[in-house]
């Protein structure tokens, strides 16, 4: 028998809502979020899983998989513009391109 945890009320794009030393990541296919140990890979670095990337980032599937900075469509990115989309995440969430 497995145990499940309820999603946390945190924001993965703004990386808010977690205790000190934790980061917020999207988990599952419904856009739920959960607090976890932060990853260490910067945007542009190759990754294997979503939580490999330093927040607020996500591992984007591709060849190769790379960390991308998350953003809201209405917000500026630290570099480039907010665009793209993710299946299963809220439509206003994109990544800096």
C-alpha cells in the first residue's frame, strides 16, 4: 500500500508558500504543486527531472531535456519573453524563451 501527500498551497512560478530551505514545484498532471528540496541546475542546463532545476524552473522535455525559467504570461522574464506552454499546467504558465 502506498501513501500519498496532498498538494501544498505554494506557487511554483513565484516560488512562494514553502518553508525555508524548500522550493515549490509542479507535480502531477493537474497543475498541483508541492514543496520539496530545491534543485541546483540553472536554466539552460541539462536535467533529468522537474525537481533537478533551481526554482523557479522546470525541466523541459526535449533532446536534450533542459531547465527553463517559469513565468506568467503577463510578467517579464529575467531574459527573453514569456511564451511556450505545458500540458497539464494552468494556461497562464509559460517559460522564458
